[in-house]
C-alpha cells in the first residue's frame, strides 16, 4: 500500500520532465499559476453502509475514506467546462459499533462476534474492530467553472463517477489480552467485489472542494455472505488539489 502511494505521488514529478518549456503568457484577467500538467488530489471523508444489518452497524468517525488521485483537467474549447479524468488509490475503512468481524469458511464470508473465534478466546476487551478495502480507482468528472479564463481559481460544480478495482482487503481488531493491548490484522479477499462503480457530485473553489459519492455496487460478491446483508455504501468529505 505504501509503495503504491509513493508511486502515485511521484507520477507528476516525472510528468513535468516530459513537458515542453513554453513562454509564460498571462491571459488578461487571469491569475498566474504554476504550469503543471495535472494535480495530485487528496480526499478525506466518512463512510456509511446502506442496507446493512443492525449487527453490522458502523461508527462514521471510525469509518474513514482516504483517496489519493492524479487528475488531468482538459478544458473544452476555451469554455467554462472541463473534463477531469484521473487514476489513484482509494481506501475505505468501516469501524463496527459492535465487537464483530469477518472470517472465511469454505469460501463464504461470515460475520460473527469476535469472542466466538478461537484466535480471540482469551481476550478481556475488544477495543476496536474494522474492515478495510483498497482499490485502484479511475475517476471521471465534468465540471463547469465560474471563470472561463482561470479554472484553477474559480467556483465550480462537478458531476461524474468512478470505477475501481479491488486489490486488497483485511480485518483489523484491537483488543486486550492478559492486560496487554494487541492488534490482529488478517489480510484476505473476503469475497469483496472485484469491481466497484458509483456516482460523484462535487462543489468547490480552486483547489478545495466538498464531494459526495454513492456506490452503485455491493461491497461483497453475490451469495457469498453469511449472517449479514450484503450492503452498498455512500460517503462524503473534503478534497485538496495540489499544484
């Protein structure tokens, strides 16, 4: 995960070395800005599950989404409109309110109380239980800006979506055992959907924006979950674009 994040952070550095040097010209009324071919976007927000069981309810403050994308704005015919394609890493965390976790049995993903699993037979307290899913995302948006001559420093509204490919998933349980605090991490696919897709809406100014995402896909593959409904999700948060 860390290596992938470093890779995407280095993409624009190498991209700038390929860009041709151009005379710096300022359009009348435009604010000078760095001539950088694209932007690194950091997004942080809160996740909510949809149609989940009561035993699978989550705490939004422990259910964060964190995305790092490289985007490349393309202005449409010197207009207020721009198409924004991108690529990056999306990380979704779901913090459970109850002491439950997922485990695999004969290819099925089962939700059960942590204390019922042999690994946690001697615990005295479950401090936190999370499920994490990581994706390679491909976002695409259409935006309309308040200024034609300077999209980077204007108000804008955007609509679009993203598709993602799951590449990792894991459970994480923090607990106390014999007076010691411990953390258990089990990396496994847990039948997470290989692909996800959803709609995105965005409102912002310059490099800062607020966003809303609603997933059109289920979290897990069909007919592989036991003791819980297969949920979808939605999230919202803030983003900051660099360069």
